[in-house]
C-alpha cells in the first residue's frame, strides 16, 4: 500500500511545493520513497509515497505508459496481476516494471474507464490522460483504500488522507452538518462529505473524471442483492462448496508478495478461517499476531493460541493494557481522521506497530466477513424479527431475549439500549428499521442530549435518516430485497467504508506502514455471498453459517461453535484508575472541549460526575458516548480545526 496525491487546475500552474508537501505528509503510508511528476504544461501533477511490496527494485511511481502520454499513481494491490501482465504483453504492450500497479495503466489504454471491471483487489488510483485532457481517479468496490478530494479555486486536489489535503493548503475546518450527522450515528452514505468542510471522498465502487472544469462521479459496481425468491434454491452442500472455492482462491491470491506475509488472528471465525486456509497454501509456518487484553471477558488469546496450533502457525501474542490505549489514543485518532465509539481502533494501532517492529509489511485480516455474512448481533435480530420464516412468535421472543443476554458488550453499540432518535422516516421508506440503526439511534440520542443550545437549535428539524436514504438508490438496491439483505446493504454503504475499514483497517495499519489484505472483500467472494439466501448467512441464531461449514475442516471445534464476539477493547469507564480514564476526564473537563462549539461542557461534566454511581452495564452502554466526545476533542486539537 502507498499514499497518493493528484492535482489538476484549469487556471493556475500546479505548485510543485504544495505537491511535495502533500506527498511528504503521507510518509507513514510510503516510507520507501516519495516522488512527484508535473506535466510540462503544469496543469496536472501526481505524487506518490511508496511502501514496496511487489517489485522492490523497479516499481517506483508515478509510472508512464510507452509514449509517456498517460501517467498513474496507485495505492493498493491488484491480484492475479501476473496473468494480466501476460495478456497485456501479448497485445503488444511494453511494461516498464513488474509491479502489479502498472496493469491499471495499460488496461486504461485499452478499455478506458471500463478497465475497472478487469481489476481485482483493494485500490485507489489517479491517472492523467494527456490526449483526452482528463484526470481519471477510482476507488475499489468497498472502500478498503481511501481517496479524498476537494475542489477549491478552480483546482481539484485528491489524496489518500485529508491531512495531505491540509498540507496542500486546504483550510482545516469542521463541517457542522456532517458533525451532526456523525453524532446521530446514522452516517452519511459513502458518496457524501467528510467531517471536514469541502473535503469529499470518491465513493467505493465509483470513479471520478475531471476535464476542463467539469467533474463527474460515476458508479461502476454495487452489491445487487437479488429480489426475494428470484433464484431456485440449491442444497447446503452446493452453496458451501461454491463459497469455499471463492474464499480459498481469494486467500491464495493475497499471499503473493515479495516480502513476508503474516495474519491477524483473534478468537473469531473470520480470522481463524483466513489463517486456516492460508496455512494450506504455505510450506512454512505463518506468523499469527494476536492482541491480548488484561480483562478476561475481552481477551481471546487462549482461543487464538489453540487455532494457531491447529494451523501450524507461529503464535505471536501482543499484550495491551489500558495504559497503552491512553498513550496512543491521540495518535490513533489523528491517523483515523474520524470519530470513534470504542478504543478498539487504538488497539489495532498498537497491533500494527508491533507487526512493523517484527519486520512485517503485509498481513491478511478477517475484516468484511461480518458485513457480508450477517455476523453482528443486530443482523441476527433482524432475521428473527423480519426474516424468521413464520416461526412461533413466542419462540422468536425467547430467542431475542437470549440474543440480548448473550451480548452484554453490544449494548448501545450493536443492539438497541433505551430511548433513541426517531426512525419513523426509515420505517416509512423501508417498512422496517434495521436493528443497527435502532442501536445507533440510542447512542445518538445520548449524544444529542449533550449538544450546546445553539448547535441543537441549528439542526433541530434535521432528519439524519432522510439525509442517508436520499443519497442511496433505494428502489434499485433495496426494494423487494429480504430485510436482512437491506440491513446488510445499508451497513455496507455507511459503517463499512467510513468506520470499519478506517478505524479498524487501513488507517491503523498504514499509520505504521502495514498493508492489510482482506480476502472476504474480494469482489468475487462478495458476489457469491450476495446471491446466497439469508438462511445461508444466518441459520437460527448461528451467524455466518456458510462460512462455518465451508471452513470447518481448518477450524478448531472451539471456533466453529463459538458465536460472534465483537472486537472491542474494555470500556474506559470500567477502569477508573487507569490512564485512559484519566485522559478522558482531563480532556472533557479541560479547555479543548470548551473550545469545541458543538457540546455543552456543563452537561458533559455532569455525565462524568454520574459515572461512579453507574453499574457495569450502564458504564458499558455509555462507552460509545464517551469515546465520541474524546475523539472529537483530539481531532479538534490535533488539526487545529476551525468551526
């Protein structure tokens, strides 16, 4: 993985100094070299910070085609690239490198924007087409790799992270409407703006075209869940084998690198399945990196160790304490550039640092499995409420009670907990409200209660759900689909790119120059899964049914039978004598929150004063609110954001 920058202007010449600053600001994404290119007419420039993974000697970027009329910078990996290289050479192309990145350049020569349908992987890239005077930029189908842009004074600037845009001279300011939306925990759909004024992102599955003052964003891929009962059913064995083949190929392709490849391993079926399949394709033991916590109810070390032994992997535990979370919280939030609901992202930040220190650049991860296979408790709740196949209502009610009791750490995060913001608009449009939206609405309600009077009044009549649904193709992607598939789609368009793949993925990994590869988000795997009936994803109250069956031969019995346990770090309020709690108290009672114009500090202090009287479940449920407040303060302070 790498960091990229692109600048295009119809008016002023591109500043080589600003291009250099923006590229250098992404040093953490590409410490192996920074290079820039500016066209002779100075209307376009490209910058690249390289993390060398494939073709360590000749893979520097930007890369030009044969006649040097096309130039490209790429962040990410293209898989099965060697086959495409052979096909390109057979069609007469002359490759300058053996890098996977170069295939996008020549595929664009042959197919234009339709080249995206030939690419498989996680990527974001920018390409200058001199003959057509067009800047072409694209992002992978799920938003694994970030790509932000801003249009300012006739200049379009793109970059892998917002901080590079700030380094290029873009003012760092909050977007109050986006901040309100984020504090409603009903995120804007992926095609809308970021937390920062004027800073947008190329949506997952979209490309951007800029030419002579015109900017166009075009969708090239979507999930396309099938309408209910649109395909004849197959046997469990057929579904399982088709899925197993797709996932196994995705894992095998992601083991290709010119540097060592490890695995992130937890006690969950996702990372365990990836490790188990990967071990079958390796002759040497894979190193498996596992976080261990100092609270037993959050620690999965023993389960992960058993799985590593089963796979013949080298188990590499990384202990993490509340003091570690406190020490690294500000840096992790700075790299994430967004708000968080738990310190789990900070734990991933520490994990990635340990992986780097162990001499690794590449790891396989289990991210994306829950998003496509219905792994979270709220998807099981949706199945029981809306896709239960006519089960006895009393049995359904009992299962719902069992689900709530079995997931105490999910209160307010993944399952509803108390009074929430209104979801009437969602129910009118969809006919139901997904459980994840009900859960987020309860945390959002608590956050809204902390708003300053002026901020609350400014957005008093705004319906966050209307903003979400207005940005989506409801008729084309949701109408007529199973309720669980609708919930999966909405989650994948909001939380997957804007939180999971950011706070728990790319930003925490690339902060330490680590490339995370996600086999579950191989688009061929996802297309197989999207076509599966809901019962293959959730069977009774067993989530990810088809994954368990497909990978049972490589799993321990413990992992095969274990229900989903969300990856969370211990809530801050459960450890009042630890450093993270001290950081929380000092920050929320101090001058940074005072200068943040969105909250009423007196209300926040009153909440802090009530913490000692709360029981464990109440302190667990309020963790998301406290983390949102603390992360907002960190962003405000580190980026010196204006309101």
